[in-house]
C-alpha cells in the first residue's frame, strides 16, 4: 500500500510543528514527512489523499485502561460525591470487589461486546493504540477469561491493543500469602506460556498489595520474560515508584503522592511516569505534579485509566486539558504525553509519532489548527482517524 497525504495546514510530530505539510505512507508506516513544497518527485505519482487544509496530530495512545468490566458503579459515584471515601468503600467489600462480582457474572461474549463498544468511543476520539488490563477476575480462571476477551479485541479492533495481567486486590476468602503464591506460581507462568499478556501490573497501595508482595509478583513476571508496570503512590506513599525504577518497569502510574526522590529515580532509568487525571480529579486526590516531574527529567505520560470506579473517563482530550490546567504542562507537552511518551510506556518507539519508520497512525482535526481539540473543552472537532494509513473513522 502506497499513499501520499497532502493539504495538511498544521502538523505536530508531536515534538515539532510543521506548516503546509505532507506525509507519505508505505506498508502502514510513514516513509516521508515534511513540507509539501519539498515532497520528493518519486512520491508525487502515488495515490493521493488531500486532507483539505486540516490539522494533524499523532494517533492518541492510551497506555493505562481497565476497559473490560461488567456492571457499573454509578451508585458508588453518588456515594463518593456525598463524601464517602473510595478507600472505605473498598475496605467494606465494595469498589473493585463490586466490579469483580459483576465481571464474574458476565459471559465472555457480553464482556467482549461491552468493551468493543467502549473501544469504539475511544477510536472516534483518535485513540489508535490502547493498553487493556485484566484485574477484575482475581481468581485464575476469571483472570484468564478477561485476557481471552482482550485477545479477541486485539484480533478484531482497528486499534493496536496491548494486554496486561493486573494483580489488583486479594480476593475475598483468600489468605494473602496463598494468593500471591498462586499469582506467581500459576497465573504468571500460564499467561507467559499462552502469550495472553505482554506485561504484568500490580496495584501496590494501601488496601491492595504491599511493597514486599509487589516485588515478589514483579520478579516472577520478569523471570518469565514479561514486562512490568505499577499502580504507584495513588492513595498512600509506599515506595512503589522507586521499586518500579529499580526493576526497570515500563512505567509507574498514578503518582498522586510521589516525591522528588521518586521522580529522580524514574528519570535516572527512563521509566515513564504516567499521570491519570481522571482518577486524581474524580477521587478528589491531589493532582500529580506533572510540571515538576517533567522538569526533573521524567518522561511524563497521560492516560485515561478508564475504569468503572475511580475513573469513568472516556476522553483523553479532557485528560490532557486537566493536565494542562492542573498539572502545569504546556499544550504541546500534554500532546507528547498522550502520544509519544505514552507509547514508551508500552515499550514502543514506533507509535504516537509522525516520523519516518513509525506506524502511520494519526488523527485529522476538522480545523486548520492541529491543537484545536485541546482548546475546545467538551467538543472535539475530529474529522478522520487513520491506523496504519487506513481511514478507520
Ligand atoms: O487505576 N487504583 C487501582 N485500580 C484502578 C481503579 C479500579 C477501580 O476502582 O475499579 C485505578 O484507579
Ligand atoms: Fe488503573
């Protein structure tokens, strides 16, 4: 497949801004990017799509989602809006446990259909790659059920899907040590053997897993050749961020309670620091200090953390806007955080970028201005979305 895209009024790579640009795509990757006036002769005879003087940004990458789940938590949302705490609801057997019950009750087909519909809402907003975690099964068979749903989504969605096995909380009725041992000795080896996930994540926090338990799970994952990432410093400061850096995790996510020492550790090894504006704002937690992290040298990413409890957020654009207003990033930095930096949190340098050799995933705004989607709150003027150079929306 060969195609040239012309008529781009403004383009963010995201690191550079071009005007009157053109792109050449061959076999789903960019083979040329630059000013339309300097498009080399060899590409001029290729099939052409004129984007009509519109703005273009890289495909949005959402590197932290819990997109597969049964039921909803509207009741809990209303309770929290009245002042009840997320932590107390979880400790009383609600919260994540409520979604576990609803996810157990749903069939594989139901979970697939529910998630496919959600993924489509994301695609329509320019999300061309997304990570999807398990973690609402808890029991081995139910975790594998979730991962099979994610596998089917990976095979059928237009987007690129990255499956992650999540150790979320200890199931009710299990001894902690027994569950951690099962996770390390049965679930991780089975997932590595079957290829159902490429990474393992742990919710290391008050009410979930301790730092010691987290280390055991992550070391088991590494010994089976899986990548690792962490839910770190959301509710309490546990040291999870420094553990993530020590073990070479792809990313440490949340970071509401993180400290300058944590940021230095991330910056030193290049582990991405992912902020989740939905969870911070919806749970009324301190907003992660994205500006200070960025200035400390951390590769800062933004993700929706879409889930039915702490972050029923469907809009990466709102996530970027909140991080601009409350986290202190510039609009250009926020775009990089939800594209190229988010791709690094998936271990990929060929996604979230408009550059020669990268996958040809991009979003076309229905505006001459590429950053119009960050300016308008609650209205996204998006024209088309391309994955691998093919129009998907
Ligand atoms: O990333 N922090 C833990 N896990 C999810 C929330 C899951 C839930 O509340 O259902 C999160 O915020
Ligand atoms: Fe999460």
